[in-house]
C-alpha cells in the first residue's frame, strides 16, 4: 500500500495531465457529424503548435531556475528577435538589424565552434585508448589542445562572415534568420550572465533591467514608424519561410518539432552530462558546489546563454506563425514560462525538477487554455482560473497543502479542547498541588 501511495505521489503530475484530457473530452462540444472537437487530431496538433513558443522559452527557463536563478527578460528578448527576423526577411541592404546581426553571428558562431573543439581536444589530451592489449596515453601538446580549437573557431567565424555578408544585399532566407536572430539573443543572454557572474547582481535585478532594455532596443531597431513589421511570404519575404509554419510530413507542426527536439536534447544534457550534475548541485547549495571545485560562474553563464538562444529561436517561430515582428510580442511570456516550469514540479529555490516535468506543465497549460476557449469562457475569467490553478498546483507540488490542512486540523482540535463546554477548566500546577494537599488533610482528620 505504501509503495502504491509513493508511486501515485511521484506521478501526480502525469495523472493531472490525464485528468485534464478526460475533462476536456467529456465537456467538449461535438461537430455536426458527432466527432469530439477536443480529441480531434487537428485540435491536438493546434495545441502543440501554440505551446511550442512558450515551451521553447520554458526549456531555457528550467535550466536557469534549476540553478536557483530567474530570467525575466526572455519575453523582451523574444520580441527583439521577432523584429530582427522580420527585418532581415523583408528589408535588403545594411539595415539596423543586419548591422547588429552579422557581427553577432560571426562572434557567437566562431566562439561556439572554438568551444566545442576545445572540449573535444581537452578530452583527447586526457583520454586513453586500447591498442593490441596495451594502454597508451594520447599525447597532445598545449598548442594542439588550445591553438587548434582557436584556429577552427577563427575559420568558422570567417566562413560565417563571408556567407552572411553575401546575404545582406538581398533579403535573408530561412537559414540566415535561424542563424542571426538566435545569435543576437544569445548576446543579450550572455550580458545577463555577465551581470550576474561578474557584476554580482541578483538575477531578478539583472534580468529585469534587460527586460526593459531589450524592449527599448527592439523599438529603436524597428523604428518609430514601425510598431509592427509585416512579413508576407511570396511577396516581401521568401516563400521558403512558409516551411516553418507547415506540417512535417503531414504529421507534426514544424514549431513543435523544434520544441520536442529542445526538450530531448537539453533533457539529455541535464541527465547525462557533468553540466546537468553541476546545475543540480549549484541549485541545491551554491556554496557547497563552489567549495567542491565546481566552476559556478561558467555554469551560470552557460545557462543564461542557452536561455537567450531558445528565446531567439522562439522569436523566429513567432514570425513564421503570426507573419509579423513586434517589439512587444513577448509581453507576459516570461510569466507563462515560469508558470509552466513551476507546474512541472521544478522548485523556484533550485536544485529540484527537470525538463520532463516542464514538458507536461507546458501541455497542461496549453490544454487548459484550449478547453476554456472551446467552452467560450470570457478571457478575463480564463486569467483568473489560470491563476487559481497555478496556486493550487504549486501547493500540491511543494507538499504545502497537506501541511496547511494538518495545521488547520490541529488548530481546530486545540480550540475544541479549550472550549469550556467540552473540556475541564485548566488549573495551574500550583493550584492543583494545593487542592491535593487540602484533600489529604481532610482525609487525615
């Protein structure tokens, strides 16, 4: 029995998802032919498409929250990425978007290649291999283990610079915007990380400042006359961009493929790599992690870089979905992402949770919105209901609901015992002793 209760406690999130699906199926309206609208394949794929943008942002947010941090800037960073993507698609020549985007792509792309090569060559320098029954060290000089990755990064930066500059006279294509917009978003995420790591700012303050700044940069980039940058594939933008909003082999929406790939990739990183173990250790106790020799600053900086990267990809998918770039496209998105992460069981204190729970939390949020819309419930009422559900979910996930009920029951029982109609009056110890003494004297006499 205890094992069953423990299993139900560990899987309560998945039972909650199943319960929401069951409620949606039972109360869903039906078509004229009798088909359940909620369970229809088209409706479920639409839900998956709609939650993909929030899911990508929530994936990056999970890694930040596991470290005990927070990133309030992801919504503004995503809005900035939509403006960059829309301008690159629709405006040829050297615009403000390309002037910022090309150097960022060269810098980030070259650094990423150099860093990846550095890990590979550092592993080779420490590794051993077996040949003809003998174990032999792989000997690499210091120049080989450090200079070769730097050379590869430089070559990658030159290649990216040559390719992107050839794109500037005409309009950028799909690969161009998928390269430049996330790289610019990574730069903003890197600034967040540097403010926290080097500037010793609290994550709340640093990312709050970036949230405001990124919104202003996005508006300046778009221009005062362009509150919205429209994107019409086949007219002012390449028709190939339509690929990002299509169905992959007629089975899954392309945005959901990005979301699922991010969940699988970063879920594996958190579970099977040293970065993941370090993230949980830092979130559990940052001082103990630092004293254990973990490079806390590098892990924190990497988490904020990845959060910016995923927000940039979400911005490109937003443009593909809604055919426009808006500086305020991500307003409130950071709150939805945090809510999905918390519903998924990741503790805001850090050190506990994971991307499997975040995936379920994103689905719960999306299915709940879909059910409320199918019932034609007022949008303001939907916001109130979502808030209540978030509070109740966190109470259950943090196991505070049981403690709250236990305290309430204990208080009620205490009041019942103190009720003079149901309990004997309380006497101080001295009065009780005096009464016993008088009774003894009476008996003796």
